[in-house]
C-alpha cells in the first residue's frame, strides 16, 4: 500500500521476507501495534471508486471479545490517505494530514468517504450500460470525467473526429468509444495508447 501523492497504489507483493521501509514509516509502525497478528477477513472496493476497505479481526486478549478493525485506503490522487477505523467507523488513526478542511481526518471523528461518485453504484461494468449512462449523466464525457479525466478526453476526442459532439454521428462515436472502454474494463484487456502531435508514420525513434 502506498499513499504517495505522486503515485498512490495498492497491489499484492509476494516476497519471501518483509521489505524494510526507508525512511521508517510512523503510521506503518503504529499499525503494527494496532493490528499486528490480526486476520484479514475481507477486502472490498467501492463501486466505480478508488477506495479500498480491508476488515481485520484481531485475536482475543484474555476474556475480551474479538475486535474488528477497518483499514481504509483512499487512492484519490494528491489527497490519498490510509485510515484505521473501529467497527463503528470512528477514526483511530491516519497516515497523512490533509490541508482540505472538508477532507482533513480527525482522530475520534466519524469517517466520511470521498464524495463525487454518487449515482454510480448500480451502473454495470458492461457496454450495455451506455443507454443508462446517457440518461443519467447526459453524455459519456460527463460520466467519465468523474472517473478518469484521461478517459473523458478519449471519448470527447472520438466525437471530434469527423463530426461535432452535438451531431448524431458525434453521439454515436462517443457511445462506441464508451462501450469499448467498458468492455476493456470488464475483461481487464487494457492496451496502452500513443499520443502524438504528428502522424505516427512521420515519427522516428528518438523524437520527443
């Protein structure tokens, strides 16, 4: 798990031994004390969002009941953060202080998920969702703008090729581009695009 502002990410790393952090991370050291020896019971990602929640079950201590902890990782660009919550959603600790008054976490306060993805929960990850997206968001660009600005640019540029965005042909091009993106997301079949200010056949190795 990394909440670096320049490259927030979460992935499985399979290694024979633990990797030492340089420099030592205070939040990670605190997590060792709080959830060391706990069992990861579940891992979930919010629909259409970059928020991952991991639920841990702590071992019993004496006669007390088993306790639950929730580690929430928000991979939301420069506001990325990791927060440890109790079973009721109260913040016990967090990794990064944020300048935003609305997003700044506080120990002892109730956790509030990042806003901006309301109305996404029932949208299937399928090309069949294009009509639903049209009805709810108006156009594919407005929908993708809340998911990925880069994908929004892909869809809007598709409409600009040979037709205006307001024309029937432009709408069809946008819908086709959105359907392609949704199909790739569902299948995990992404391919890297190449962006160039000149046709590719005019470029040679070493061009900027």
